[in-house]
C-alpha cells in the first residue's frame, strides 16, 4: 500500500528536472498544449503564477501562498475535486443494479490513437455509447432507448509508461419504457450479451475512423481480432464511483508514487495486476516526460460524458427516472437505499495561521508579474461582498482562492 504521507519528491520535481531539455529537443514536434501543460505544472504553487496573500485575524501576520495552475493534468490541483465529484454523482445513483461496460481497442491500434488523440477518444465515446443504446433498445434486452449513463475516459494502465486508452461506462440496469410511464429492468446479472456488443462496437468504431479519413491508417489484421468489451455488474454503483472518482481528477501518476528524482531519471512505484505489493520502476528523464505527456488530453476534450437522463437535455429527466424506480421498487425500499447511499459533502476547512492557528482572510491576489489583480479594499471586493447577480469578478476570485487548496498557510512573514 502506498502511504499517503507527503514524500520528498513529486511529479513537478521530475518535470522541473527534465521537461525543459525535453521541450527544447522536441519543441517542433510537440503539440503546443503539451508544452503549455508541462510549463504550468512546473510553476504550480511556486509563486511564478502569482500569489494569494492572507492576513491572520489574530496575530496579523501575512502569509504568501503560490497560486495553483488549476490544470486538470496537475496532481496538485485535483485532490479536492475528486470528493466533490463523488458526492455529486452518488446523489444521482438510482437504487437499481448498475453495470460497468468497458470499451478499449486492440494494442496494435493504440499508436494510431496516440497520433490522433482527439479523433480516437471521440470515437471511443461515440462507438461505446451507441453500442449501449442500440443493444438496450433491443426487446431481447431492455426494449427501450429511454436510458441514462455516463462514461469516463482513461488513457493509462497501472504503469505510467503504458498507453491504454479505454472508456468505462456506468450504466443503470434499466430505463423508462418508450412512453416514459414505467420503469423497465434488465436481468440482474446481464445487461446484454458481450458477443453482439463486441461486433457492433468494432463496426461503429471503424465507421468513426472512416469518417475521419483514418481507415487507411489502420494496421493490417486489426479487424480480424477480437475487440474487448467487458460487462460487469457492480451492485448499486457506489463502489464503482469510489473506484472511478480518483481517475476523473487524477493523471497517470500521483505524487505519492514518486520515490526519487536524480540527475539521470525517476524511480516510481507500480502495483502489478493481481498483486498487493508495489514494485519500483525506473525511467530515464526523457522517457519519463514522454510517458507523462502521452496522457495529456487535447484541449477542450471532455473526459467525463453524460448520456440520456444523466444529461440535462434529455426528454426523460433523472428526477422522472427516480420517480419511476420508486413506483417499481416501492417507496420504503427507495427511502432506505437513499439513506444508505447518502454521501456527505466534503468539509471545507478554512486556512489557518501556522503560528497561532488563527483564521486567515484573503486580502490580495497577485498575477505572474506581481501585479495586483484583486484587493479586498477595492471596489471589486466590495462588489463581491454585496454579491450582485451580474458580477463576473466574484466567482473568478472565489475560484482562484479555492484553487490554492485547503491549507495551513506557509508563512512568509511580510
């Protein structure tokens, strides 16, 4: 088990050591957003992106905290978001059997997705989601397309160095009948048979590549292979949410898996499949940066997508689906399930002074050039306190402050 205790080395340490040389060497071949992400992570919470200045209400000391980069690939910036997402999704779960349906591609096809990630990831989502909808609409399975589910994209296996793009879809085992008046439920242990799922998914994925004019780039023989579609019942879904939550707001490797960083390379921990003991792996500096960069997602690509009554634009809304389940299950059952699955919102501890534990108040925010972009005694701050409905500045300040994370502020007495 990897300890949660803070280690001396972080992902940012490794990237600071080796990313500059990597970028200089491969600058012309790298996607611009890769360079941007690497630059942001190496400057996160260093003060180079600006600072948050707090004042202790008790001892009046000032504390300077480096601003977070807020990038979704930064291990520093995603920890609080995990619990927020878990609480929100748990509240959406229906008291029915859930399934996880996982779609991936043959190993021979992975280099094509690495070279064209936006097309490849969109194809994974499109082909996988359409496979689920089509098969559940079949009367042999559910007999309705009034369903709801969501998918989460992963691009790695257990090792940072492995590129393994796949999507986990979390699917309630049922849906509304075609006119939305009744809840229908599939067999308790089978959403649909995997064989037609594999065939349909392969066909739909290839169609996506054909539309993107990448069909000719597919390696020989890949269409003759057996494409993997895994279907697993997971009970009420809460367990799988707890499994998926860290991956939604986490990249391929976290800080607590970095064992050491030296002038040659990086040592990190990997837990082999089926094992409970971690082993140490090592990559030279250039290989580590390359392995990390292959998991950087294209700008604007959504790694979590919602479908059917899980999305806001569906004719059958989640509240309607829950009401139909109540009628199907019975009110007492649903009330008991709701209490059992209740997920408390994570507590937000206010930052405190490391000297006297007094409460800290944010008084100023500076930008990368040390210019003041917000001050508590400014007109914008007054507007924030009044909370006008059309103020766009107040949410921005709150977002910047929250991005610093929950902390006992490190003192830099000014």
